[in-house]
C-alpha cells in the first residue's frame, strides 16, 4: 500500500466519523425539540459545536471545568 492510499483511507475514515457525529447531533436536537419545543434551539449547531466548525472555542480542560 502506498502513502497516498493510506492518506486517502485516513481521510475517508475521518469524513465518515464527522458524518456520524453530525447524525448524532441531529438526533439529539430532534429529541430536545420534541421534549422542550423549538424555543431555545433553532438549529442542531446550537446544542454543541464540533472542533471542525467555526465558532468552536472550548478546550477539553475548559469543558471539564464548566461541568464541575
């Protein structure tokens, strides 16, 4: 296997992971909307942002401190 093939496989896997997380967020969003109505969250990205999206600012340390 060449380095280009390995890179292509890695890129495809990363894209599949992103799609999986996007799907999970969409399911969470519709669950929240079903329970609370559409008052607080207008779109799935309002629930939480991913590192690959614009506007993501928190580090994992900051997130842990926020929970505690």
